[in-house]
C-alpha cells in the first residue's frame, strides 16, 4: 500500500512579533507537494512578515507556532540551514551585488544546496545556458553582475533562474509580480510555469497583493490574510472575489485587536 506524502510546507498557528509588536496572530496553512497556493492581502496585512519569518530574518520573532518542511520542524533553524533543506525565497526587491557574477553566485548557491564542493564552472554554465533560454534571458546574462543594472523583469526572472538551478522542494515567492508591466508579468508567469513543468513536485507559496498574476497561473488554493490572520481560504474563485470586492469585504469586527 502506497502512503500519501505529507505536506511540503506546513505553518502551524504562527505568531510573530517585530520590535515587540504582534504582526502575525495565528497563521496556519499547508502546501502539499506540487501545489501552488496564493496568499493575498492588502499592504500591512503581514504578508512580508510571513515571508521574512520563513526566511528566518532575525528581526522577526516567532513567539509561538511552528514551521515544518516535509515534516521537519525548522522554526529554530538559520536561513542557510533552511535553504539546505530545500526552502527557497524569491525576494520582492532583489538586491544588487556588484562584483559577483550570476554564474559565480549560482555556482556557490548550488554547491551549498546540494552539498557538492567541486561544482565545475562548465557544469553550471551548461545548466545556466539551458535555463536562460527557457526563461527568455540573454545568453550573456550569466556573466553580468548580480542584479546590477537589471530591469525589474530581469531581476524577477533572475530569481526564477536561481530557483530553477537550486531545485528547492518549497518556493516562497514574495510579491514576484510587483513593479512589472504586463509583458514582464507574462514572462515571469511563463517562467514559473516552465519550472513547475520541470519539477512537478515543487510546492509554491505565491505571496501577492494583486489578482493579475493569477490570470496566468491557476492556484490550487487561495488564502486571504488580513491583520495578521488568514480570514478565508478557497479555490481560484476566491481571487476573483478579492478583485471584485477588494480586501475591505473580508474585514469584520472580529479582526479588531
């Protein structure tokens, strides 16, 4: 008898404070392997706090609750330890790193993720050439300095390039659609779909303020986060409800602190 695999990502009753102020007030959600979940919410709802907490940013203090990756409690682990266990975070605002090429950065990141110290430049370059083509990037992209002089769309597709080569089990994409025009949004959405096709077991938590990216990527589940709590979860139709009525339609007196 074949057993059903457990959740790839499980967040259990998570409470988080920043400088003593409570931001997340009991967030729980589960993402199974191969699923794409969208987490939607207005500015200040706690979306970025959740992303930073999953990254283990020390400025965000977990006061109670747990974060599990494939059943392992990683709540107390450092960012690099979570990454080694298969967690990837795509940043909303990727930073520029002058003097470090995309190729060298990815070579080091892949070595840390896969526990291989002698990744050859040629091996990484061959994989890069394959994925830059699949993501619609220029062949010389790998020799540019990381995010330096990149357009908004290039920065977001560079995050996807990292995700493709590092082969995580769980990817958290923090407002990947922010700041993109319609053409760049389509390219980023196509890139996410391409990676999912290559890695069908990849679990994705897509954090977004808008419904528009979900016109290109159909989520398995949608969660609405208001004032640090998930107030409603449902299928793709929930995103359309957000688009039609806005986030104010989800607020209630129960959410008042």
